[in-house]
C-alpha cells in the first residue's frame, strides 16, 4: 500500500578539480586512498593486497589521512616489507589535488554510511576498487566489476591486477563518469 522512492545524494562538483593526467604509459601504477586512519577503514587489507601486487609489478601506494592507527599501519607496512613503496600524507584541504597523483582509488572500508569520497574519486576520473558492503555498492552500482569481497586480500589483489591494464582503467572511468550523473543536484531536486 506504500510506495518508496530512492533519492540519490546531490553531489555538487567542485571547481577545484585538477585536470587528470593521462593514463600512465609507464609500468608504475599509483594506488591511493583518502581516509581516516581507523579500524573501520580496514587499511591492513589495503596494505596486504598492495603488498601482493607490488611484489609482482612495480607500484606505489599513497595513503592520505590521519588517525589513531597511523603508527600501527606504518609498522605493518614495514612488517610486509613494502614501506619503501608507501607514502603517507596527512589530511588535506584539497582532495582533488591529492587524487590527481593517483592512478587507481581504493576504498577498503568494512562499512560506509555513504562514502562521499567515492564521488570525489569519480569526479577526479579515477577508476575505483572498493569493498562490496553497506552503501558502497549503492554509489558504484551492484554490477560494478571492481567491487571486492570485504577484507579479502586475494580478491583485492585480483582487482588490482585487472586495473593494471590500461583498457580496464579506461572502461572503469567511462562507467563511473556515467554513474556520476545519477548524483547530480538537479536529479535530486527533481526527484524530491
């Protein structure tokens, strides 16, 4: 007897966006995340998956954010012997400038309320790898091929391997640019 409608968040694009660099021709890929350094974000999964990837293919990892887990995560990256490939930046006021240094954005959270950072990565024209839980698939779409099983480092590694391919990165960016249209303020206002 009742009807329900979903009204997606109206994401207002930033004027501070930096122009995306071309998809790199070099073999070194930079994965990255912008996150609070807390257990919810499951950054040990990101470090472990990245460790598997970088042992097979030259790559870098950029972790942007601050929080109580920073020292533990830095110690863990040393334990994995990947600390020379991991860069740590504190919280930033210009997320787009920071994202312009990444080739692939990763979100390994155990749960998310919405994940605004995913929309920021989409606007930055980054391919995304994300854990398949809570509202993450609502943002990226249930059929998005680069969702991985939460906390599964082997599945994360497999998605990293796929997005090492220029073709896969281009396809992911095209999909996400189309998906981003769903979150326009105009669409939100019209639905309301």
